[in-house]
C-alpha cells in the first residue's frame, strides 16, 4: 500500500504522519486500509460543479463501507463561463496542481469528481501522470429548462436567442427573461457540449462505474452510483488497477467512435490528445478522422440536433448508443471494473428512437470530425461536419480577415464592412499562444447586416476553439496558429479561400510562392503581446499546439507516484 510509506513503522516520521491525521481518524485507520482521496472540484464559482460536495459524501460512504479511508481533497476548479480570459488557459494549471497534490499526499487511490468543461480533462490528465488507481464520477447534466413553452438548451440556445435579438426578431427584455428558464437545476450544460461529451467519454475510456455517465445531476441515481464508485475505488486499489492499464489506445479509439456517434464536442479532440499524451498512448489528430469517419451520427442532441441530455438518459443513455456501434468498438478495451466495455452493452434497450437513432437510420451517415490540411493549415485543422451547413462543406469565397477578437468586435457590425454571404470570415490570434489560452471564439457571430438578410451560417476559420454548444460551418484549431508562425498570419482580406471537406482541403488560392514570400500581418503580430510573468508567461513559453493537445511541453508524460525524499 502506497500510504504505508507514510504511516508504516514506528519511527518519528510515521508518528508525525499518523498523529497529524488523528483529528477525525481513529488509530486503526493506519492498519493497512486503503486511503482514498476524493479529488473534488466543487466550488461556488464553478456552479456546474457546486453539487459535488453532496456527491463526495456518497463516495465517502461507499469507500468507508468497503473498508477504506475517504479523504476529501478540494482541488483547483474552473468555472467555464466565469474565469477570464478563457477557461482553457487554466486547464493545464489545474492538471499540474492536481497531479502534484495526488503525488505528494499519502493516498493509495483517488476518486475524481468533475463536471464543467475543463474539470474532467484536468482530473484525467493529472491522474494519468501520477498513475495511481483512479475512477471518475461525472457530475452530470442539469435538467431541461423551458421557455415560451418549449425546451431551452443551456448554451446552444444562448447563441440562437442572441442572434435573434441581433436580427430584431426577439426583444432584449424577452431575451433577459429567458435566463431564469435556461438554468433549471444543478449540473453542467445539458447539450452535447464539452462537459457532456467529456463526462460520457470518461466512461467510454473505461474510467467510470459503467452506466453512471450522463445521469442528470439532481437524479438520485447519481448518488447511488457515487456510493458504488466509492466501493469500487477500494477494489481498484486492492487490484492495483491504474489509469495506464485502463486507458489504452483501444480505449481512445473507442472514445473517438463514441464521439462521432454522439455528435460530441470538437474540444474532445484537444482533451483526448492531452490525456493520451500524459499516458504515452500513441494518438494523433488523424486518428479522429480515420477512426471517426464513417461512424453514423445517432444522437439527436443540441447543438446540432433537437434534444438535451435529460432526453438521452431517458432514451437509454450512453450504453444504448454504444450498443448501436458495438461492432466498431475494440473489445480489448477494459474498464475500471476489469471487464471489457462491450460486456456492458448486451441487450441494452432504446426507449426513444427519436433521440437515439437505429444504426440503419442515422441522422447522418458520416459524423466524425474531419481533419483538414493545406497551405492554410500545414499541421491540420478541424471541422465538425455534423454541426455545419451541408451546402457550405464545399465552398470558395473571399476572406474577410480579423487580427484579434477585439478587431472582430470593433468591425463586424460596421455597415461599411465589405462582406457577403459568400465571404469567409477569418479570425487569428486565438490559438494557445496567441490569445493566450485558445478561447472558444471560432464560431464568430455573423455580421449584423447579413443576419438582417436572413443569413444564418457562413464559413468561418480560426486558430481558436469552438464551444461544444456552438454550431455552424466553422474550421477551428488551425495549426500552426498565427502567433506560432502559421500561414494564417499571412492571409489578407480578399484572398480566395477554398474549403473542401470531402477532400479534407483548406487552402488560400494564391500563385505559387506568394504565401511563403509574404510577411505576417503586422497587426496580427502586434495583437500578440507575450505576458511578462506568472502562469501566463509559463503557459505561452511552453504550450504545444492544438494538434497535440495544447499541453505544456514539460507536462507531457508521466512521473509516476513515487516521492523518495521527505524532511521534517
Ligand atoms: Fe459548466 Fe457549460 S458552463 S458545463
């Protein structure tokens, strides 16, 4: 038992370790029982996770029932909508801090409580780099809200309603009134956004109690599952089943299949690559295209579809979706229970075929994430065809270029802006280094004058990310980003852009040699001011590009759980 390195023996150090933990723990707590931390991202400033203290109590009860010692460990929490400049700037910081605290403390295993977008990725990255027995409890989505008598999705409908206000079809007062209807309960966003996607993928990766992911946050079955997870955590420690034994390449490829079948968030590409990087699992951006292509879209959830997470749970949940694509899943991938993921898919019923389509009646036959290449994206760019307008997936149009988010905000609605529905909006300076932190701005709003004409989608290209709750014909994660010397910095307004998703092509149509000969836009370079100190400085100096997961270079990989030195 790892904790015996602290508590075992009769010397002065073990005395200190035991004595200082006696505030609440009995003497027999150190008789070889597993000490299991509950890494808890509950925070009033992460409202999507604020219920996790209650979940933690159920996990603790399960750990204790199984003979373990449960230890609450509050960890860095990131509220997607609250933190500035962008939550992604802090994912790696959270992962680094959690990793170090897992390694530094006398624990044998950990239960990871997350929910809001970056929290489950950060927890999994941390646990992967320490590689002690670990299991996730996804906090679950909020219940469906209603407004004007119809369901209101959290996130996706904010964009739709705000576009309605800009187009003059919804009053500002009505828009404000919808707030109270949208967030109906505890839990994370209830569309197939990043939080839902990563909660479900944590299970596909094998890292949860089978069947728990997608349970709505207020549902009593979440607490039942949390209790069972506590029991399972003790068993995990006994079997020394570690993240590296569960999250193999087979698990990641299964996650890519599930991502496509669910129509999950593009952010999962970055997060899965980062987690794989911590584990040393070979995974590339191209795996998403290779493995995801041809996988049918079966789940009709917002942002691309109609329903919400509560509906998915009611219709049969994740296992019902996975059962439809069972033949595409690698049976070699195991879960934290030691059983194969596919073992849990026998005879799983589907209760609502509107929400979860049959394999032979998909919403789309090819739902995977497409990875585009060309002179605009030598190291790749990503598009989610399921969220795009089919008629725009092959498009040629003149670029309208913005050097920063601020430049976009200042000029987008200018009546003098030369833009038509055929234009291609290009936004740069939004990559990991450029912003910094790779914000979710790629789904640029459309120019007001085009909205007024009834235009609802345009081709947009950016080196940033897109909210998992957003939709549209958006090319994102352009790599290398403009601030890292990518050709996006050399594009000019008026250049013809070619997008051809079928042939995976993203080009600027220029005479041979011209792009290479151009200097980067001075305005784009000016917009990128390297921070002088603190986390931002460390981040900008060491962050990798989107195509490898945007982790910090020195955090990729694992250091294991050993800490050999100590002094008192
Ligand atoms: Fe937390 Fe959407 S803001 S999940």
